[in-house]
C-alpha cells in the first residue's frame, strides 16, 4: 500500500493518465484539459508536464505518436497503453481510499468542533 | 512486468532524439501563442507572455532527459571519459601512480603467497600445533635425530607427550610386478600415523604386531600411487603386491595431502619391524627420527625440561669425549621443516611490508602534488557550476581508474613473480609448487584498490576547490609538504639500505660462482645409478654391473677418462666420520672430543685425473692395488697435515674405525696426498677428506655409484651415448645423466634465490624512491611556479632554475643518503652469514650503491626541474 506522500507526488501522473484515457492527446491539450476540467484550479507548469510525460512513456504506461492536430499541425499525441490502463485503475483506487480516509478524518473533527 | 522491463531496457539503450522534444515544445508554444492571440493579445506580446509562461527551455529539456532510465549511466560514462582524459593528460603522474600500486600490490601479494605456504600453511596432520620434533643434536648431523639405543627408553619413560613415535628413514624400493617401477619406501613405527593424527582414506593403520621382526609384510600406499597404479581401486585392501620381490599386503591408502614430517618422498609406508630388545642393547643403535604429540597445555620448552633425565641417560651411552658436543631439542614440527627458511621468510615479510608502506606514502605524495597542480582547473569547474558532488565523483572516478589499473597490473605482476619464485626456489620445498594467487590475494588487491581509490579521490575531491585559486596563489599545503619531504628522505635511506644489501649479495654470489672448487668441471659428465635390490641382490652382482659399465664406457668415442665414485664434490651427500675414529698406526687415539668431521668417498684410480685434482705426493691409486687384498687410502692435503704434521704421509698406516670391535679396525696404507677440494657445499668451509679405493672385491661395492666421464665430445651427444650404454646393460635401470657443471650450478640455487630476491626488492625500493622524489619535487615546483616566473622575469637563466630546484631536492637526497649509509652499515651485519668472501662493510659495494642512488634520485628530480624551466614568466605574472 503506497504511503500518502507517494500518492501526492504521483498525483500529476494520475491526472495525466486519466486525461489521456479518454482519447489520445498532445501535451498542450492535456494541460488545457486538466485546467478546464478543474475549473482553473489545477494549472500544470510546462516544466513539470513534459518530464512527467516522458517519465510515463519510459515506464511504458503511455505511448506517443506523431499525428496531425485539430488545426492540421503535426503534434505528438499520447495515448494510454494496456499496462497504463491497469496502472490508472490502481492509482484511482489508492486515490479514492486516501481521499475517503482524509474525508473521514475531516468529518470527525468537524463534528467535534461543532 | 516483462513488458515494463522491455520498455525500460529499450529506453536504457536508445535515447529519444532531441529534435523530437524540440518539435513538441515548439508545438506547445505555438498553441499557447495562438490561444493568447485568440484572447485578443497582440502577437508580439502573446509570444513574450507564452515564453515567460513556459519558463526555461533548457530546464524542461534537462528534466525530460533526467527521466530516461539510462541517464545515470550516461552521466557516469561522460565522467569516466573525462577522468580517463584527465589521467592521460598527465602521463608521468599516472604512470608513477600505477607503477607504485603495481609494485606495492604485486610484490606484497607474491611474497605473501610464498611466505604463507612456508609459515602459515596448515600441516596435513590433525591438530598440528601440538606436534613436535624430538631428538639429539650432534656435530655429525645438523638436525635432531634419535638412536635406537636410547629411543625406546625415552618412549617408555617420557611424561610430556601423549605419544612418541619414530620413522627410520626411507630408501628406494622396487615394485616388482608386470611393469616394475622404482619407488620410495619409508619405514615407520606402528603408532606413527596415529600420533600425527592421520587416518588412511581406505583401509586401516598398521597394527602393533605388524611392527615386529619377521612379521608378515604389510604396507600403506600413497594416494598418488593408488591413483596412478591401481586406478583408485577401492578393493585395494588385502591385495598382495610385490615389493623388492617380497609379497606384501596392502592394508590401506594414505590421504592425498599426506607428507612425511621431514618432507622426504614416500610412495609406500612399511613398518620399521625393528627388534626392540636388540635395539635397547645396541650402541648406538639404528638412527631414527622421532616425533611426538604434546599433552594439552604443555609447551615444547616444558617438554624439553621434563626430558632432561632421559637425555642424561642417552648421554651416558655416548663415548665420554663426545658428551660435551651432544645436545638435545624439542621444537615444533614446523620449525624443524623450515629451520633455516624461517628467519628468511620473516625478513621477506618485513621487506614487503616496508615496500607497501613506502608505496602508500608515495601515492599520498603524488596525489597532493596532483591536487596542487589542478587547483585552478577545479576552481574553473566550480565557477562554471559544477556541483561539489559532481567534482568529488569525477575525482573518485579518476582515482578509481588509476587504482584499478594499478591493482590489475599488480595481480598480474604477482602471478608472474610467483612463477619466478617457485621456479627458482631451492629444492626441499615441494609444497611451494602448489602456491597460487588465491582468493585472499585478490581480496587483498581489491581492498588496496578501494582504499587507494577512496583516499586518492577524497583527498583530491573533498577539500573545497577554492575559487580564489583563480585570482591568487595559495600558500596552503607547504606545511604538509614538510612531512612528505621527511617521508622521501626516509624512503631514500631505506632504498640505499636495500640497494647496498642487494649489491653485497650480488658480489657474494659472483665470488661464489668464480671460486676455485679444487676440481675442473670442464667436459665432465656424470651418471648417477642406484641398483635395485631385486635385480642386483648381492655386492658381487653390483660390482660386476658397475665394472662392466666402466669397461664399456672407457673405449667410447672421445672419452678421455672414466672413474667411479659414490659421491661427488663440492656439495651434497658424502660419507662422514669423526676425526677421532682415525688412528695413525703406532700412535695413541685422538681423545679430546670428536675432532670434527672427516669426509670420505669410495673412488676408482682414475677419479683424481678425471676431476683434475692434483696429486701432491705419491702416485695415487694404481691398477696394481685394484687386485690387492690390502686396503689403501689417498688423503687430502689438510688431513695429511693434521695426521702427520711436518712428515711425509706416504707409506704410513692408518686404522679406520668401521664399526668393527675395538682393536680390530682395518689398517689402510697411504698411497698419495691430493690437493684439497671444496666438499662442504659452495659457501661452507672445507672438511679434511680421504678416499678409499674400490678394489676388485665385492666388499668395496654397494648399489650406488656415480660414473664420471671426461670427454671431448659435446655434452648432449655424450649424454645420449651414456644413456644408451647404461640401457644396453639394463634397459629397466633408471639413470640420472648430466654435466658436472649443471650439478654444481644446482648447489648455487639457494644463494641465487636469495640474491635475486633481495635485488628485486632493491630495484623496487629504488623505483619507489624515484617516484616519491619525483612526486614531491613536482609538487614543490608547482607551488613555486609563480616564484620561478618572477625570477625568470628578472633574468634568471634556465640553468639557474634547474639549480634552484635541484638545490631543494638535495635537501632530501643528502640527508637520506647519509642516514641510509649509516643504517646500511648497522644492518648489513644481518647478511654476514649469507655472504661469501665479501665483508659486510665492503667499501666498493657501499660507494657504488651510494653513487647509483644519488644518480637515480637526481634524474628523478631533473624531470620536474626541466618542467619548471618551461614556465612562461608572462603567464605567471599575469596570474599574480
């Protein structure tokens, strides 16, 4: 069972995996999608986005290929691999467990304070 | 799992192209700009904002690159290439460091392996630490022995031992079966193996009733014989073999690593089968060699004290005049085996430890010099952003390359040296052949390698590279240089000691090789023959064989003379008897002690002419005497002068004690006096000697003889011809043929070994001193380069600069030499027992060694001195 810190560090990985799970996307698209979906709360810096994409690719969880973008420019699209899908499921599980646990702790303390 | 591993491996080996990432980033920026333009921002401003938002392009690239699985390996490879280049850029330094490590590791590993076999080798006996050798010491035999007359008294009454056992020596025997072979048979007491703690691997030990006179013959055979002759047949026990024609039952097989305590060869062990009652009455009785197992907690010294009354008993048996020359000893078995090698081994170990320490000091010295010369480079690298960790890493890598090369070269040197040591080691150390560079030596080399890597790297890397090295010269390190100067001085002194010692031994060896032996070995060949008991059971048969061989050889091609003897000068075995056992007819017996040893040999008339020993008086042996019933002797000059001072020995009669009852000693007539011949080994003194004539009578012959042939034909031709002649008489007879010169050269094996060993260390010490001096001088020169620049700017010539550097090294060379000379004078006394016709304070040797050392050290300091003259004053002044 991963420790909470591991999970927090791996959060960006989880977000990326989740985002490319829907459809193959390029780097810009991934950053934009995460920002939009999180209603501008989560802004991914490029300094960490690309190293993360490369890391996931080196681990074999995502795969890249060059294709034409929506405005007909050549862009590098990332898509989830089979192992990546398994990894995503695992990471979602742990994330849910963690947020449930944190929620429980927070609810308890709210009851106490109220 | 497998999929992930393959992905990892693929990316480990292949890197993604940099352009791909550039394209990706460019696309990202374009999208970013486009989105900003869509939001109504002007293009130029949109581009600027997008760039700001993206941040550092290099950082992203670096970040992506660092994700690659092979990133670390890549960095390490880069550092490795850089370190390698660092080593190659300063070849003198690298060679010096590698050489130092190679010599240090190689010498110590090789010497350790040899000394380990000598000093620390486990003896192949159970609990061998408690085994001792026990016996009497007398002038006639340098090592302890026992005599049957008192041995059993000792065995019955001793207190300090669990058991006392004996062996009665060995002799050649024949396995007389389908393919007869000559073997070595050793006879031992029935409790011999039990006392040594050895169990036969197959079968059983001897039983007490098998060790009696006329008991049925039994034998234990060696593992090697079991394997080669009986193909490890496990049903060997109970098998009857024929030894010297007698049916003998094999009762067991000895362990593979078994060896006799005196290290003599033994293929077959048989019981002594002595008549104990007869031995007790006998005087002196059969010579035996006794070994014992100490009771727990008893030391050899205590055991010796407890044996005092038994020694008194033995002493009473000895003739009164000899008593004061007889002693006794109890010492560990290991000490007996290496009674003269022991001290040499420890000296060797000491030498090698010194070499290793010098090597360590050298490496440290070289390193500091190196660091001093690279301070500026380190400062530049720091200024360009190299992290301290990265600098340390590259320093360690660089030192690792040097250490690993040095260690590898050292192990190679060690195995080469070991081969040389083993090939050159004098006989009597057969177990040295199994000395190998083993795991311990590799671990030793590896740990030295790691240790020096760390100390090299850490000394070089951990001290913070001072950025001010870029702007000013630093005076730090000068104080530490004092210690190193002292070390180098000590090193020079130590190498002078080694060089002087090596030169003394070399001179001594030179004298040894060129001394006058009293014989002429030119064109002389020898054939050593020992006849088997089965084919030649009687002295008549033995005489017939040797005389027939002599006749056949006499008329061979180019043969000048042929003689037969039973032994040969200048060293090795010959008969010995004490001077007191000779009595001049009509004079009283010599009574004050034994009178020392007198050597004697059986010879035929041509012996003196074949070896070119000049006759001084008389005509020597002639053919007339061969047929005579009387006995004749020829004396050596020193013996004649002692027995007949101031008189002619010719025609005088001498009684020679041959074990016959008192008063019935046979009488010998002196028919000649010959010049003295070296007979106690190459380096030892000469004994008086006499020669008995081997007449045409069986009583003068035994199974052993050396045929001596002087011929004008080349040695290889003669050797083949002599072998053929022996084979034509008896094709199954083993014969050892060689030139007399080879025989004599073999005697010089031990001094040659000693000389080469010490010379090797002398050369090693000299090289180390050169390296040490070079390292320190190079360091000092590096430190003083700015000063040299200033001096040159003010008009100093290159000669002035060289003189300046040499003056500073002279401050190490001169005291080192003086100190070394004093040390060598004090210590060379240790060598005096090894020296032959050279004083241990030989002035020529000492002067020569000093001149050599000074020359070598000056050359070592000239390299950095000349380097100093290449200083460009402009550059140093600008740095100042």
